């Protein structure tokens, strides 16, 4: 199964409209990369979490489920080939834990694409599978697709920059994506890392504000500078501000084609909680969000 995922864009499908939209996005991305698309639906055995015993005719039930899922994937494959002629499409229907299988496949894939909560939906909580795949530290970048993915041709790729190593990975990913798609790139850096920002209530610190802005601009410029020679024709804009990182990123991501962030995943709690910035943008951004894991 790992061989199927090699150098592919992997799209997880669970039958929801959000995952269908994710598959459509993944098909366009795979076509742009010249990579195969791997459609994956992971079947869970009936009652496996509640009853530790064999259910009569369970295999027959599984065969029926697999047949229904195969029909769905065949339909999706046809749609993908129509929108991206020449696209190589592979399909896989393993049985087990969805997050575990996706994390394992991510070790060979170039990219993992999953559906997120639809913008305007009653829930604002990230789907369990998407959250688990990110929290378990999938080796490949994970894109969570939200909202309308039909971004305008000049919609930018936005990347969050904080000067860390994982931020460097996010910057490289964002540059490659923007260049390949012919889109502008926006680098965003906030100098407010805490929930309390003194500049919200103290207006008299204009000199200090200017000094902070200058230093923040230097961090952003230095972080982005290494890619100028590799992508000389890429249109790049820098944004710095005293706002909280997630709020600043969400503002710049309005109308964007993709928002790219790094996930530090510090400590044992990373399996339960995403970082505050990545958690906020994954649940609130109106565009697809790419999360780059720390190496």
C-alpha cells in the first residue's frame, strides 16, 4: 500500500461534501505537480470499537460496504479525469483506523489532502481525522480544505513566518506552490506572541512600536531572502504587525488561494492539542490551509 502512495497527492475521502471538495482540490494540485492522485477511503469494521466479538456475516457486510465505496471512488475518479485530463488516479480501500492509515501512507506521499469543516457550517471544530493526522505528525504536509476552493487567478498564497525551523519549511513550501501556480506570495509576521498585546491599550509607545516594527520587518525579510534567487520572478509582499499571529494571518488569508503555517508540536500534548495558531487558522480560515510538520 505504501508503494501506491509514493510521490502521490493523497486525498482522504469519507463520503462527506467537505471531503469531495478536498478531492477536487487535490486533483488540481496533483495535475499541477505532475503527480498521481491517490484516493483513499478507510473502512472501519462494524462494531469494532464497542463489541469484542465476531459478528455473523461481517465479511458479507464488509464486501457490501467496499462495493459501495468503490462505486463512489469510481465516480470521483471520472470527475477528476474530466477536470484534469491525463491525471493518473489510484484508489485504495483499506480496513482499519483512518488516521493511522493516512499517517502511514503520508510517509511516502508528497502531500495529504483532507476535508475540513465547511465555512458557515454549524460546527467550527476541525474533523477528528484531520486533527488526528496532524497531531500524529504525518511526515508529509497536510492540507485541510475549507470553503470555496475556486480562488481567483491572482489570489495569493499566504505564509506565516516566525523565524523558526518549521517556519522555514513552510516558507519553502509556499514559495514553490506560488511559483508553480503563478500566484503572488504574502509573507506574514507578527511580533505579538501572547494573548495580551500592550499596543492594544497603550498608544503612547510610538517610538517602541516603530522599533518593534523595524525588528519584525528584519526577521521577515531575512526569513524570506533565501528564496529570492530561486524564484526571481515571484511577486512577494511582506506584512508585519502587532496583532496576534492567528488574527493577522486570518485577515491576510481572506480571498487567498492557500494559507501555509508550520506546526511546532511541542511536547507530549501535541497528540491532543494543536498549536494555538494552527488550531485557530484550521478552524476559521476561509481558504485551504497547509500545515507543515516539524522535522
